[in-house]
C-alpha cells in the first residue's frame, strides 16, 4: 500500500473537519486567532490518523468517528502551546514558526490551550456543533431549542461507546497520563539521570495519548477484548518509539528538518533516552518497539496494513 | 428551611467525594500536592451545590450525581489557579492563602490547572475510578481488565444523559463560555469602559458555568423543556448576580472578608459593574437578578426552596 497517499487522505479528512468546525470566528477575536494559529500550523495529525486507522482495522468507516479523532489534535495542540511557555520549556520556535506565546503573549497562549482542551471534550461528546455566534444571550426557549435540537453532525456510535472513548482520552491526558509526564519532565530537569524517571516520563508524556488514540478505534467499534488488547500493545509500543525517535532527532537532526533549534533538549539538560543510554542503544530500543508493535498486529488482516505502515513511518521518520 | 445546614450538608457530600477521589497520591508528588492544595483550600462548593439542588428540585436524589457535581469544582479550581498566574491577573493571595504559583511555581500551577480540567471530564464520564497507582505499565490483559471491569462507582444515570451533561459543561467552560470571558477580561484591561464588553465578560466568565451547573440538574433528571428553561433563566440570573456581587465586594469589602486585597480590580483597571455604573446601580441590578431568579422558579414546589434560599444567599453574602 501507498502509505503517503493514505496519510494525505486521512490528514485531509481531519483538516476539512477542523476547518469547518472553526470556520466561524469565535469571540474574543484575539483568542480565536491564537487558537487557529497553532491548530493550523501544519501538524501531521498523527494521533487522529492513528484513531481512524485503528477504527478501520476493526472494520469501521473512518468518517463515522471524525469528531473523536479530530479532538485528539486539539489536545495535542494545547499540550504544545502550554509546553512551549516560558515557565515550562521556554521555546521560541515550533514547526519553524514563532511559538504561540511569542505571537499572542503568555495570557492568551495559556487561555488558548485551556480552550482547546475544553473544546476537545465538547467535540468528543458530539452532541451538536453549536453555532459559533450563539452566546448566553439566547436564553429560555430559543436557547434551549437551539442547543438541544440542532445537531449538525449525528453519530452512528452509541452514547455508551462515545462516553467510554472520552473517558479513555481524558485519563490518558491528565495527571495519570500526559500532564503527569510533562510535570515529571519539568521536575527532572538538571537532576541526575535515572532510569525509572525516564520510563515514567516517556510512558506518560507521549505514549499515553498515542496509545489512547489507537485504543479509541476498537472502543468505538465495540470490538472484543482480544482486539483491544492487541491494539493497546501496538499503541504503547509505537508511543514509546515515537518519543525515543523525537529525542534522537533532537540530537541528530537539523534545525530546518525539525522546525526548532537542534540540541535544545541537551541545553536544558532534559532526561532523554539518547542522553541516558547513548544513540545506538536508543536507536535499537526504537526498533525493538517497532518489532513489538508489528507482532501485536499479527492476528489482524490487511485492514491493519495502514497501522503497520504508520509504525514503520514513525520509527524511520527524519522530522 | 435552614439554608446554612443545607449548604453544610451538601458541601460535606462533595468534600467526602473529592477526598476519596484524591485519597491515593498520584505521581508526580509535586503536582499532586499542588492540585490538592488548591482543591482543598476551603472553597464554598457553590457550583456543585447548585447542581445537587437543581437535581433535587427535579425530584432526583443528590447522591446519584456526585461525580458530575464534584467535577464542577475541579473546573472552578483550575480556573482560579490559571486566572491568578502572573501573566493573567497576577494575584498573590486567594482565600487568604498564597496563590498556587506562589507556592509551587508557575510551571506546576499551569499543569495543575490542566490536570484538574482534564480530570473533571474523566470524573463526569464516570466510567470508573481508576486506581491511582495504575500506570501505563499495566499493559495487555491486566491493564484492560483493570480499566474496564473495576468500576468503583456505578451511576443510575444513562450514558445519553451523562454525555449531554458533559457536553453542557464543556460548552460553558470553553471559548464560548468561561475561557472566552476570561480572555475578554484580560484584553479589556486599561481600555475605555464599554457596556457591551462588560456584558460579554460577565455572561461568559462567571454566569456561563454557574448556569451550566444549574442546568445539569434537569438534564441528568431527564426533565422536560419547561423545567429546563425555567432553571436556565434561574441559573443565568444568579450567575450574573454572583459576578456583580463579587465586583461590589471588591470595592466595599475588607481584605479579611475577601481573602484577597480589596480594590485589586480597580488597581488593574478591570471593567466591572460598579466601575461603569456606580455602586448603587450595581447593587440594584444584583437585586433585579434575584427577583428574576425567584420568578423563574414560580412553577416549582418546595423542592426548589434550597435554590430560592441559595439565590438570596449569593446576592446578600458579605464574602
């Protein structure tokens, strides 16, 4: 299969959905501009694509879960905006462009992240797309009718499965997932290298949301335990590989490829796989994860080929 | 009825639920300490109590919706932590104690807010309470079994209603609600007073989440349109009154009563009701909101007496 075409097609679906969702200006204007600046800055949409691909591997139609998949990109984008803040990683460049707070200021950057995170759960709950111009002024009957009876998008997925997928994503994003990992990453800066801490950071900061992105496929498809467990192993393996490869690129890549200064992790004395084990061992670990990910998919038919190709792509990418 | 006992009893329910939820330390420790520092700093639990009271006004049993009600306090607490940050309102005191970032630093304060917001949606989705010690290390079968089959709390509310309530709260908290209001508040500092901007800020920053807290009562009770509309009018009226009274207290109160320096709004040239219309007109407006709120409840029996008393309490409070 042609993985490039597959990724482009799925990225197109996600972008069309997100563009339509954020088509009407939301007030205040500065907040809306800040949100769309970061959301449409050329992200690869890896997490939404993983959700669509794992849903397809469970015989679902990708179009049925676009809101749930797209919501993952809102969460990812919020995490980048907050991670780049001066009090966190203090980064000036992201994807070759000035970071959000450099353009819009810290207050609006923090609020944009807050808004994206909140909107993700609204999007996942998928009850309706509110008209962007609706405000609290629409009270009483009109407000009620507008809110309850004007769905723009109706899902074929049951409420029970929507709730389960939302719960999954919230768990993976919070203190017991991504936020916990980012906090530990900040706390571990300039401290002595330590294997347990590094594992905690990797598994929580990046792998948790990636694994959840994969898991919502079988959850929304209401697949059985076997498929869910297999895809969980796949998701955790590529999630770990993804973070290791990110760390390797920070050491090996060029600024042009990365869109951010090379070696910025080392300058901050970040705890990474290459810094703790060296480049060769880190590269070997990423390849072991790839093997484990492919092994987890062994019972799946060709419907899981995109997942297989994505695993290769994530480990072998150059940026 | 004795409103003080009522508020104390309901506050007790919420505090017991929250204490149990956060009983096991979550890692990393600094993040957990920061979260519980702010969450258990003596908040009045107004939003959860409003949800419980409006659910009871619709003939529900308060205990059935504790997770949904308690989640509102997580969202409120996150908003306070982020609003107090140096790049936002730059406040050093909150409820008489140093603000979160003063104690734990900006990075952990931002992440604590992010974690509380995320956890709120996990709590509302109510699929299960994960064991705090579970991590991504529990892979495969064990992880799966743990996550899917160990609910500590099972809800009598259908998934459809849980999803609808969650959607309601997410909408009221995001760009078209609380975050939008806070952004406009920040953007309007030091600008010329303007009635439309003030209305936007009041309706979004505070009233939206308070109205949503009231609305999830009839939503979770699956009440009809009539009750939902009436409680919506009640919620929006007391939400607006609540913000106006807050602004009045900032002008009239003492530091001891408020737990923060008096006149801090004026020092920042915040746009408020008293600053735009004067104290007397603002006080009159709050009382009009109280009248409107009570009028909205006219079809309700004595089951809505707590809501009536809470409206009085919010408008007449001294801190």
